[in-house]
């Protein structure tokens, strides 16, 4: 399995080809769609979901064929022996560090799963087998954790700019919040006025948002409601059975 063709010159294809080559694999590509690399053991399609099936038809029989989609079905790669490998990372191009991150894999056979595991091991990644019936749920969770988070920070960036505050001032706060969530879970990582029950402060925040960025009011209201629900769950006795109180219980 030491020879692999990476098809697709986008961010993911460029990043994976560079990382695999740096790890010692015999890499062909990233190749453009329609280009062929004969004599390889594995072909990895790094193309948009809507183009996976068409790209697969251009691959000659013989090599194991995989895609990097989080939720696209393996059937799109039929009749090849097939696998999927989705790096659980935000990938922006060459230089991406894959080592120690997780990837979700699946395969149509033990050999196909072995190919996915080999790719993951070559990249230094950890694996989690996510079967087809769970892929959409897994992908939704990943989108909320990554894509939606960036959208949310974009809203914070826009609002802060109206007060003359650059996003660089918010970045340490964001990093600390994410690290606390990773270490403690959402219920125990929640801080701020809603967690404290300070609805007067929340009302003043909402008024400021309505004045400066009225297009963000609906998002603010939805997030405030979801945060109230999280704070309510966090305050329930069941949520703290056996839990360790941090920072003296102050939020």
C-alpha cells in the first residue's frame, strides 16, 4: 500500500498529498480530475461530494479507492473495493498537521478498512470507525463544532468591530473557552451572565446588538435561549453527581 494517487487539487488534496509525501509514502499528485496514475495501490479522491461518483468512474479497476467526505456513502465508489477517511480537522491547505488528530473511517471490506488504517497511521492520525448509518449525525456534530463555530466567531468579530475592538482581543477568550469545554464538557465550562442568572446584563447586551448589528438579533436570541437551556441542565442535581466544583463554583 505504499503507492497512492491523490485526486483533487483543493485544500484537502493539497494538504494530504504533502503530508503523505513528507511521511514517506510514494505519492502521485495531487492530480487534476481526469488525470491518471497507473500502478498505484490506493486512489484517494479529494473532490466535492457531488463529484465523487463521476471521479470514481475514471479510476481503472485494481486499486482500492477512497474518498475523504464525512457523510457521502461508500456506494458512490462502486464497483471498486472502497473506503472513506475523513480527517476531523479544519484543513486550509499544505502545511496542515494531521498527526494526533482523529479521522473517521469506514470500508466495504477488511482490505479496504486496512487501507484507511494504513493512511491514518502514515499521517500519524487516530481512527474511529463510524458506520454509514451514523455518518450524517457525526458530520452534523463536526459542522457545529467547526464550521458553525467559525460563523459564530465571525458574528462576534463584526459586533466587536463596531466598538473598536479587533478580533485579536477576543482570540484568547475563544481559546480558553474551547480548552475548558474540551477538558470539562459544556455544562461545567459555561460562564457568563446567563450562567449566573443575570438577565439584566443579557437585556443590555441584546439592546446593544439590536442598535449596532440588528441583523444579528435573531442569532443572539437563539443562542441565548440555547445557553439558558444549557445553564438549566448544568444546574440540575443530576448534572453534578460526582462532579468536581472548579473556581469555587463561581461562573
